[in-house]
């Protein structure tokens, strides 16, 4: 009797969410719900450790969602609040965008200037252990919970990387503050780096362009760097694309019903006045980054340089839920649509293919010691006791030049911009 009463109560809780389907009596569905109630009761009473009803129900909901695809999931009150901070560009943690693949946590991308980024975590790395806990068998939310913690707390993760033995990385947790857009100039070429798509991105990009054009009146073109950018808000991807496009479709999203198709279009203003544009992508460029790259590529507004992007072409809708008589809000992240580039291509599982494939790497000549006359034994220069330190400093590479010397993809992009600029000037003459 007690068993039946428990199952009846559980079924009432579960079936309350099906109230809109009260007229429908799907026998098979009710049979499975009854089976769920039986399993729920058995686990609660016989699991090796005591588990609360809340824990079991939340894990069941999360299992239902994560079983559909790696990007859907349940967010309890704590995760919901942190998600709100994520989209605002400030949150706590290690600073990595992750997914689940083959039972392990896979790094989509480290967030620039975050503890994980500084520790050398790379896109494509697998996290196989968190402190003393193996990752295999955990859900994505459980792995995220283990990696969360207070600012200043250490964590040790075990990383599996191609062609290397698994190794441990110790990281100090911190509050992650994302500067969504960064900018620099290389001679007369503007460099725009977007690290993620948050509520700040469009505004930050427009300010960066204005700053560059104020300092340099004759800009030859721009490099838009989306490498290792894990994505973010769809609305910001549309707005960023719109900054470089005058007209045309940017992206479309399609759900399970044809009526769910939604199209996003450019609004007739290119804030860079049609200047040559090169977009950099790599295997860590995902989601919103791929929307931007795909739109600019399809409209032939930009040359895409780098390596194949990640291939996340699905749209997640954030749906809040609030229990009756409860102040805190929880929610779910549910995959509701796929997005398509202007040419109608879905990139789900495929990614964006660059127009020019350029693998990243470091020049051996950068680390190789170069010798000159002054290095030879008994050189006349060495006999001079006074060395002009000021001239010596002028010969040293700046930090920006050092980065550029290692960044083959960026070098290629800058060369392309310069070449396109020269070609356009020749047409005007």
C-alpha cells in the first residue's frame, strides 16, 4: 500500500507537467512513467547512500536533456544565476567552454586571459580527471560543478592531448571578467579580436573600429580574429555580422516545424566602408563565431583564413522555471533549432571551411640564435667598453612583434589585407 501510494504521489508530480495533454491517454507513455516511478522509489530506498528526492528529480531531468544532445541540460538555481552572469560577461570559474564527447569533457575553447588560458589549456583538449575524480561517467553539469569553486581555490585537472601522455595541470580559480573585444593595429591594418559573444560585444566592436579609424585615417583593411571563440549570444552574432554587411541574410534558424523558420538580415550599413576584411578561425571557433564567419564568407565580404571550425550549428533556448511558492528560478537549456548560413548550408558537425587553409605554428627561426659580426671572438665591437643601451633597446622586438613572429595565421591575414589594398589602389588609378 505504501509502495502504491508513493508511486501515485510521484506520478502526480510528473504528470502535472502534462496537464495540457489531459485529454490524451497514451497508454505506452503512462506505462513508462509508471516504470520511472518504480525506479525512483527503488533508488531512493536502496541506493548505497541516502539521496534526497530533490537530487534524484534534478538528476532525472538533467539525464533526460543531456541524453538528447550534449548542449541541452538542466540548470538548478545556482547554475541559472551563473548563466545570467556568463551572458553579461562576468562569471566565476576556470575560463573554459566545454562539451561532452565520448564520456569525457572536451574543451571547445579556453577564454582568453582566463586561468585556464594562462595555464596552457587548448581547444580540443580532453579533461579526463578533476582532482581525484575521474570524469568518465559524469554528466556535463556534474563535471562543471566539480570545476566550480571560490576565487583563489586550486584545482588539478588531468588533460589528454593528441600525441602526448596525459598530464596534470594545476589551476587557481578566479572571477572571469571577459573583455569581449580587443583591438590593435599593425601598420595601417586594424586588428579586431572577439573572445566571446556577450551583451558587450557589438558595442565593444563599434568602439574599437572608431578608435582605430581615429588614430589612422587611411586604414588598409581589417582582420577579425574569431579563433578559439566558443560563441555566445545569437543576437550578438547577428549584430557583429551586420557591422560588416550592407544587405542580405545573415543567418536563418529552423526548428521542427516549418513555421518556426526565422531569418535575420543586415540593415544596410557597413561600418568599415567596405574595406578589405580577413576573418581568422580555427577548431575552437564555434557557434556564434561560425555564424559570423559563414555569413561573411557566403556574401564574399571577407576571406576566411585558418583551419576548420568546430561545427556547432544548433540553437539553444533558455527556458526558466519557477516552483510554486519558491523565489529562486531554475531552468533548462534546450536545443530548439539548427542555424543555416545564407547559402542554406547547415554547419552542424561539419564547421566552416576556410577559403585559405593555414595551419598554426611557430617559426623555428624565431627561437634559433642568430649570429652576427659582433658575436665573433675578439670582435672589434667587444673591445668597446661603452655600449649604447638605447640603440640596443631599439633593436629588441616589441611584445606585439614577438606574438606576430609566432602567429603564422595572422601574418598571412595581414599579407592578404596589404595585397588587397594595393590591388584596389591600382584599380582607382
